[in-house]
């Protein structure tokens, strides 16, 4: 049996969170589907064990020149493909097409910051983000390969949170609670 942890979209510039490090250390292979952001974060993952990785759209120029855009590996007779962004669609159509194009049994991808798992003819798996989730709990994914069969599951790393909603609220000029009230520093009128 081989246990793989899939991670993506860490978007960090400093040390990895302790909970993430402890989770990742228990697996045979670490697969990162891009957006480390810095070489330092890549090096931290690399020090934790056997690392296979691709670059993401937010990665540094050094990582983009070092890591591949697509990766295929075979583990215990199962072909695994890794990409950061499998398509520009929001459903799994593009991911399914990418898995067929790459001729893999499993496609691990990132970019969405929310976990997705579809165990059809091909296992399509987005681990979400362990630090910057969107509309979900921080998460990674687990892939277990045993006797030629493959199973996947999402592993939550804490309570749901979403900085994206606060960011969207700031763009809209509302408070961080998103209740539609204008911030006090804005929209105070003309003084009439």
C-alpha cells in the first residue's frame, strides 16, 4: 500500500503551519499541485519527504523555470497526472479531458482553493488549500493505492474559513462582516 498526500495553493512566504507539517510527514509521497509562491516553501516541503510537484500561476520565476507545468508518475501500477490548472471551466469537464489527454488514472490539480473529488472512471482530485481556502475548510487530500486500485478522500485541517469573502467585501466597500454596511471612513457625505 502507498499513501500519497496531495497539497496545492499554499501561497506562503514564511514557515509552513505546524499542523500541515505534521499531516504531510505521515505519507509516502507528497504531491504539490502548484502555487508554493516561493522557493523557500518548496524547500520546506522537499525536506519533509519524497516530493513531486508542478508550478502554479503564482509561483516565483525560479520555481517556474525549475518545475514542470505537467507531471506524470506511476505508483504501484497507477498512473497519476499533476497540473495546477486543468482548464478554465468551473466544472470537472476540463479536468476529465486533461486526465484523458495525459492518459492517467488519477488527476491531481489545484488553483480552485476548494476541495473537489470525483471518483468516476478516473479519479479527479483538487485538494483545496491548507491555508487560503475558498468557501471550505483548510484541506489536503489523501490518495491510497493498494493492489492496483486507488481511493481518494479530502482531509480537513481545521474549521471552515474564507478570507476571500473579506477580500470581496473590501472591494465592494463593505465591512469585513459582509453585512452591506459602508465602512465609516468611506461614504460620509459631502458635509452638507
